[in-house]
RNA sequence: GGGCGCGUAGCUCAGUGGGAGAGCACUACGUUGACAUCGUAGGGGUCGCAAGUUCAAUCCUUGCCGCGCCCA
């Protein structure tokens, strides 16, 4: 006998070990079997499980378990990502907390050793947490982006792309994080609106000449007053860059400045002459219409500089301080910086610059203003556009086929609208800066000789050979983490080796991820997969929602609204957490997670548990001889049809990534069909005399319980596996549920049985309603009389008499010619049923109740009459719709007649 | 400024061109051992607002209002 409730905390680790020990997480060794594979979005090795991971991995596990039950050879490839900046940051913090020396004092080799030690020690945390959710990954194949094999893939990809001219080194503006002192990609920059200022400065014309500048206008916008000026006003939000200006731009059609283009101004403080150029970047409507151009410190200005041939002048060092020595004589503007300012932080430099301009009488004004400022998403400091030598990928070339693949349907997004986001970004893709000035990561396989010539090769020996034996030094930098995760779908399968796994499991079947890494990761896997494997990495991409708190706010540590999935697992069990996430995963909407919801699904698990308990108590055990197609009892025919319909609804939901529909189809079947009705129907049968019916019902019930366990297994693996074992019966089970066969359709739908059971359910429901409305005491067991029914009805009533009596609490149910005096009456399927209740109920109330019913029915009738008398409706609506409305109308009419007759009998 | 999405019961959310559903919460009543982590019954909605298309609009189109996210 089963315990009263399922104990998740005790059962989960046991069941998980059982699955793993049985080797069920590994793809089955059948070369004929169809394959199904998913690569896990590798979590950061530094990470711990948050609710977003829980959702992401639950959905993957649901798919994996479903396809495994379909008999496929299934691989769920797990692993972690080395997460360059994030991991380096964690370890540096540890060093600081221990009062140890910094990474630079420690030296590269010792530091990297230290990171590896930390990785070995606690890198497995998040994967162990996934096990608690029930994730059925093939742990024997766990990979890490810095494993030997994956690193080899990185080297090969880098060298090949370099040789194909798709990777190059260049001095360009990049987003520079002064805290980590590394370049970061534009995706790692967070633009935030902050309070700032607009400073207006006067730049004097170099030749001392003057021009007339309009300062007042009439209604038509015509200038009415002018002022004589010997300067141009420019406005900036970043005064610290003034010394790096190499031009002032005005719009080519801006008449106010037409005569000044080609002249020069004398840049204050720096004391150099810079030209006034005409460029469309200048917006005549904005400020004075003239803009300062600082090509080395602003992305827009960089482009203007290229167009106009303006030189680049760099002011800052790697820590975003004004330079105090020359590091690159081609661009550094040291001689523009007053000696006493050298080495100042950029924000101090700003103050000094503004103050000096004010002293010089060149500060034209200051306005408060909201400005967009870029912040490093990891460091939180203001990112500086900075001119450095970096490695770049020609992403636009790689993007071409990646765009085409989605356009022509080799890969589909689900929901489809995410392809817009993908296209938008891919079609405007910028060169991808892949070098990072970090130590933790894949070191760039490029070596330099004394003259700065570069040699790219997979090893130092090869590079030296290419250099003709000269001494070389390796590039100090490492690659962006996403460079290696872009290879994940094939590098984890053994590429560049031609392994069996690679042949069997690439392309993978689907990628499951959140929208926030479409650019970072999905797009790049598409590019690299197509380039190196010549095939898309996955035909389907399922994009799921973000998990928010119950009020819709983003979860964050600072808000304190973070829900820890493992706490939920502790409290309600992994099954409840998984089911909740799946049931709420409707396409295109964020998930609001609340404890109440999890509790509700925990209760659902308990309901299932108790249903199984009932089955065991009544000897409903699997019967190997049982043939669902040959059952005789209407109840059983109906139940089998319902089970089959539920099975296909669940399958349909999963095939189309509608997890919520799949989950709720299973839920409704188990609770509202199997428990609420079937088990209640079974009770009187089990207590009855008909041994054949009893035996058939036991076998059917056991069979359908198996179906229920199978349908729920992908969502609630633990409790279903436990019940699978506990309900095995003396024969035992052939296999664990995790590898049992998904139920196959057998054509069990039975319209006649369905019709009869629908009638039975509504008869019972109507009687219960009457009892409730008329306050008939629970103890009262009136006789039920069907007034003037035919032989078929008599047959039905006889067949289900025990069920009706028990579930509607009647003493008996039979045909009668007329309703006895003092009866309450209801109408079900056009038949009137009378319950003699003289002295039990208030007949005035019964009259009122019937009047209300009649009124309601009349309302429906007049609505339908109106519709059916509309010629255009009858002419234009599809015939089946018109017929259905007519049938409804006839039903209501018959019902109204019966109700009116019933009312008349009461007088 | 461009893009995506949302507004349906008190709350959290499904859903469909043919008079709207679930869970939770709420109210009343609970009887024969599956289950009180439960059962039975009930109340509760101008489907954001307006116009259009249609025989028919909560659903399609447009505009507006409110809210969220992404990109510039």
C-alpha cells in the first residue's frame, strides 16, 4: 500500500541515481534509431542556478524525456562556459578578499593556475543544481569551453578564418572598459539615460575674422537680428575630449556657416588650428548647429573623421586618465595636454577643462540635460570609446548565409516573430571585436617578430616555422568567450575530429534559449555552424520568456524579489516546480512566478498520488492480456477514448513547443476526467455484483493510469517514476518509466460512448445543482423519476443506475409516466426528471427557480430567433454554422416546453 | 526615433471570426476510507477606448490611451 503522500525530498535523489545508474541518460546504442539532440546553453562556470536556468532546463528536459519515450536515440549535451570577464572578476575578488597580491603582481601563469583551481573546486555547482531539477543530461559527455578538445576547435577556427581573410587585426575604436582594462563588445555595453549637462564653448576663428550670426526670428522663422561673432559655438556632453578635437563640422546646407567652411579655428588650451568642415553629421536643428569632432573618442566622430580625412588624436590611457607619456606616437596628443593635467582621471580633467574655458571667457553656457551614457555591463563603469589594436571578425560576411538560412526556413524561430529581431541585428552587423585584454580565456594564436610582423598558426612551433625560425612572442590577449561558445553545437561533439557523435547528432534538433542572447550566442552559432559544418546547427530555435516575480518585476538581488528555484524545490518538490514553469510557458509572454502557483501544482501531484493509491486499493493492476480495443463497458470505452485524445493533445503541444498547452491537457485529463469522473464511476462498479464488468474496469483503470504516468513523465519525472514502480503489480515492469514507450494511438475514440457519458455527466451535474440550489440535505436520498422516456433511455438508466444513485445521491432512478405531486423537476436532454420531495423543500422557491430557468431559456431563444431571422446571416454564414444554430434553437425550444410543463404541474 | 509585445474575473493568466475559460482568492455545504495538499455547488467580466471590415468582432484593420522590453 502507498503512503499517504509522496515525499519528494527522500525520493528524488534515489530516483535520479536509479536513472543515471541504468545509463538512461546516454543515447541508446542503436544505429537504426532516429536521433534527437539538444546542446545545453552552457551556464557560466561561475554561476549558480537561478529561476531562468530552471525554466530553460525544464523545457529542454521535457523535450528530451518526451523524445526518449518515443524511442529515439537521445542526447542532451551538458557543459559549462568559461565566461572570461565574469570568472576572472570572481577570482580577482577572492584574491582581494584574502588580502593577497593582485593578479598583475602574481603574474599570468600563477593567476591562471589559481583560476583553474577555483574552477575544479566549485565549477560544478550549477550542474549539480540541475540534477536536483531532474535534468537528464548525458553527464558522461560533460564539456567545458576550455577543455583540450574545445580549445583545439577554437584554434582551428581562428586560423582558418584568418587564412580566409575573415579575421584581421586593426586599430579601431572599441568599447573600452577602464575598470577591467579590456575591450568589450557592443553587446556588453548597457546604454542608460543619466542626468548630464550640455556645455557650450566658443571656439575662436583662427584668422580673427567675423561673421553675422542670426539671434532673433519672426513668426516665419526669418532672422530679424544678427550678432557679429569671431567664434563658433559648439556644445558637448564630454568636455574632457575637447583637447582631442581635430575639426568642427557644420551642415553643408546650413547658411549661417556657409562662409566659414574651409577656414580654421584655434582650439583653446591645446593651441592648435583645426579645420571647419561641411558634413551631414552636423544637425542644424541641434544646439548651435556646429559640432566638435573628436575621432579618437567618439564613434560618430570616428566616421566623420574618416570621411573628412581628419586626424585622430588620442588623449587617454588604458585607465581613462589623460596620458602622461607617449604610447603610440602616431596618434597620441600628449603635447596638447597642459603638463599639470597629465595623468588626471577623465572626470577630473572635465572639471579642469570647464574651469579653464570659463577663465578664458570661452564658456558660452551650461544646460542640464538627460544623456545616454554607456556602461560596462559587468564593471558598471562608464565605457570609453578607445583607439586600440584589436582582432576583428568580418561578421557581415559570415552573416550572409546565417540570414539566408532563416529566410529560407532551414532554421525556424518559435515563436516566429523573433526572426525579426535576428534579421534586424544580422543585417546591420558590425565587425566583431574578438580580442579581450584578459588572462582567462583562449589565448590568441598569433605571434609577432621584432618588427611586428604577425604569424598566425595553431602552435608556436608552426608559427616559428612560418617566420623562418625567428624568435617570436605570442599575442598577450585572449578571445571573447562567445567566440568559443559559437562552436558549441559541434565542438562538444568532437569537432574537428570526425567522431561518430558528430555524424549522428549534428545538426542538433532544437535550441532552447531566452531572447536576451539571440545576438550573443544564437546568431554566432548560426554563423560558425554554417561556415564550418556547412549545415545549420539546429532546424528549430525555441525562444522562451523571462521569469519575473508575481507582480511582473524583473528579479534582482537589489530588489530582493529573487525566487530561488532550489528553495522551491525543497518546499514543494522538483516536479511541482517543473510543472509550474512548463504550465506558465505560454509563447510570447513573460512568466510571473508565484508560490501559490507552485503549491497548486504540488497539490496536483498529490492528487495523482492518491488516485494511484485508490487504484492499488482496488486491485487495479496491469494486465498483460488487456486489449483496450475489446472493452465492453461504456464507461471504459469512454475513458480510453478520452485518454487517447489527451495523449495526442500533449504530443501536439510538445511538437509545436506549446508547453503550456501540453501541460494543461495532461492536467485536465488526470484531474478532471480520470479522478473527478472515472474513479467516481468505478467505485459503484467495484462494489457491485458484475464480476466481468469489475475485472474489465480494473484492467482499464490500471491501463489508463499507466497512460497518465507516461503523459506526465516529461513534466513530473520523479513522482511518475515512483508510481510506475509502486503500481507494477506482481509481474513487475519491463523498464523504468523514463525509457518506457509513449502511448501509440489505436483508434480508441468512441462517439457513442462519449455521447452516453456526456449525458450521464450532465444528468448527475443537474441533479447536484438542484440539490444545492434547493438546499436538499445531503442525507436525503429521493427517488429519481424520468418522465415518459423511451426504451433507449430506460436502458441507459438501468445501465448506469448504480452510478447515478451514488453520485447524485438518489435512492433509485427509473421511468415513470407522470411526475408525482410535490416533485422538484429538472430537464436534461429534453427529458424531465422528477424528484418527489414533499415536505423536504419549499415549493414556492421551486416555482421561482423554474420561472428563472424558463426566463433564461426564453432569452437564449429570442437571441437565436433574431439571428436566424436575419436573411443575410442565413445567406452568408457557412451552412454548418446555420445548421448548428438551428439545432441549438430546437434544443432550447424543447427545453422551454418541458420546463413550462413542469412549472404548470406545480400550479 | 525604429522594432517587438502586453491590456480578458479581486489576483496570476489561457483562449477563439459564430454570446468567454483555468488556477488562486471568495461564499455555502460536505455525506460510503484515494485524496481536507480534498469534494460538491455558487457569486464574479462592456474581453483598455473609438472607428472600420464582416451576415457576425473579445479575436481581423486603423487610430488613441496606458504599460513593458529591445535597438539607436
